[in-house]
C-alpha cells in the first residue's frame, strides 16, 4: 500500500476515533469513549506494522 494512502487512512481513522471519543464523553460514557480511542490507535498501529498479503508464493 502506498505511504500516501496509509497516511490518509490513518488520519481518517484518528479523526473518526476522536469524534466518537468526544461524542461518548459528552454522553458521560467514559468507558466506551476510551475503548473507541484505544481501538482507533490500535487500528492505525496495525496498518503500519502488519505487512500486506500478496498473491505470490514464498520461495
């Protein structure tokens, strides 16, 4: 996956996670707010750490 696409996806995921965090906090649901924030951070880390799958067989 191209780096520019990874950056765009990462930014989008972090913005959505921040929005959900703020929304849940406004409803006084702290636990779900932290779960949303943690899940967003985990997804961004996973995009950058885990390799892509490929159709080629390993040698």
